[in-house]
């Protein structure tokens, strides 16, 4: 036992001598150029850089790769990232490793700007970028992946970072329009109503052959006036979007003038000669063209303001939906007043249900088309026109032998509510569908930055 104690004391003296000679304290802290971890033999000291045969370097941590400023190494490796501090117990010696170069991350916002380069360069404010991103499917949840709270915040950064040409790219080229187009559309909106009033007056003051000529000329003048009024202003549509709905619109307007009288005559076994024309609803619809354009302008201006004040797509949708419903209700009220006025002046039935439903359908169809959503209005107008045509066809087809049952649905509706219930049900259903569609599409930010109005 005493020999073991003496041997241990000799070993401790040797270890103490090594500590004093190499600049190591008793705790094993590194203070010199060497980096010993343990003594393999009495009297033998490991040189810097030597490793044991079975000792492997420890795992590399993220801080070692990144070059942590807290890493401490020997004097000859000071300032070199990637050198690990040896453990306090001095069990193993860490082998210096070359620093791993850090790869630069890709800027996601810059990649998004490159993808929407044309949108960013042509935008005059961040709202257009936000609306364009929303039109491409970017939502607030998507913006969160770019470290932004919503699409508007992401659009503001993209607008601030986009490089513009110093001369012309900060301003959009002005839209080509005729002189005075900024306020001229408000006056031109009165043209269809004025021409229709003149045509109705001429038809009521003439008879025979001149009456037909006046009616034909008046119809042509109203059509041209309507085209001029809708070519400018908030209800103008992109080129090529109205060609497929023009035929169905003309059919619906013609039915408002001729359809109810023809349907009533057909149910009575006629027609026997000319049937009465419904001029009061037609005149009211023509006069309502101006309020429809003004309501569309009101919707566009107020929606633009709400878009500027909103801080999220959901907030904008919630704020603009009551605006759409309010503008739609305002137009219906004005149309109802015009129907009552025209009916009283001309001494004819006002046909509130049929003409009101048709006016609502035409307004919603034109409003959606003007904002770039032309597919649903085309289907709605096509379906309504086809339903009215089928109603008339079944009445006359029921006169064939064994086909009397074909007119049963139309006869039932006409007996209960009158011939005007047919267009009211048809156009009212189509207008209701378009109203629901409008509350889902016109609440998007992208629907209110299209260059569809010259205001």
C-alpha cells in the first residue's frame, strides 16, 4: 500500500512540473501554444496537433461552421473561425478544421419581383402591385412566408425596391382619350335616355307607315347613343368582351318592348294584328343608363379609397361588400322612380317587376364585364334570353295537336301574376346569381385597379 502511495506522489510531481513548464494551470485551462489533452506515458508530453490513435474529433456544431466570435483557439490560429474550444476537463483535444464557407441565401422578395417584373415597373403606387399579386393568387398567408403581415405590406416593399428609370418609368403614360373625356362621359350618359324619349314621342305622334319609319330610326339612334355612352366612363369594357353578349342583350331589350304583349296575345289565341308595345318600361330603362353609369363611378371611387385605407385583403373585402350592395340598391330605387314617372306620363303600366329585374341584370352584367369578369355575365344573359324565347315558343307550340301541355307552365304563371311575371322570374333569377357572384369577385383588390375608367 505504501508503494502505491509513493508511486502516485511521483506521478503527481511529474504532472505538476509539466503544468508549470507548459503554462497550464491545475484546471487544464489553455494558456500556451500547446494543446495537450492527457498524458499517455509518464514523462511524455503530447506535441500540438498530435492525436491518439483511437480518438476522433467531435461533431461540428453550427457555431463552428459560422465562425462564432466566442470561439477561442491557440495564438497561431487566433481569428480563424471554426476552431473549437477544448472541454474544461481536458479529456480530448479538438482538431482545428477549416471554416466551412457560408452560402448566401436567395432573397425571396427579389425572386418575387423578378417573377412580376412588368407589374412592378408599370405600377404607379403599391396598391396596383397588391392588386396584381392578389390576382395571381398571392394571399395574406402567402405574404407571411415573405415575412410580411399582409399583401399590402409586401407590395410596399416591392414598390420601394423596384428600380425605375429616372426619366419616364415613375409616371405611367396617359391613356389615350378624347379631349374632355375626363368629365365628358357624365354628360354622354344622358344621350340614350334623350334619344329614346324623342323616339317614343315621335312614335306616339305618328301613325301608319311613318310610324314604322320613326320607330326603326329611333331604335337605331338609341342603339348608337348607348354605344357612345358606354364607350367611355366607368362602364366601358375591354375590347373583345362584349361581342358575345351583345346579341343576348338586344334580345332582352326587345322582349321588354314586344314580349309581354306578344305572350298575352298568344295565350288568348292570337295575335290578331299588331299587339301593344310597352314603351314606358323601355323609356325608363334608357333613362336609367345615366344613373347606372354614375352609380358605377361612385362604386369605383369609393372602392379605391377603401383599398388605399385597408391593410389586408380580408379587410378590404369586408368593407367593399356593403358598398356594392348599397350602390345596387340605389340604382334599383332610381329605376323604380323612373318606371313610375314614365308610366304616369305615357299612361301605361309601369311593369315594376319585369323592367326592374331586367335593369338589375343589365347593370350587374355590365359592371362585372367592365371589371374583367365577362364569363358569368355572358352565361347569365344567354340563359335569360333563352328562357324567354322558350316561354314564347311553348305557347305557340302548344297549338299543335297533342302538345297543349307545353303551355301549361307559362299559362299558370301568367294567370296568377300576369304575362310580365315571366321576364320578372327569368331576369330576377339571373340578376340574383350575378349579385352573389359580384359580392365574391368585385370584393377583390385586383378588380378595382384595372384601367377601366377614365375619371
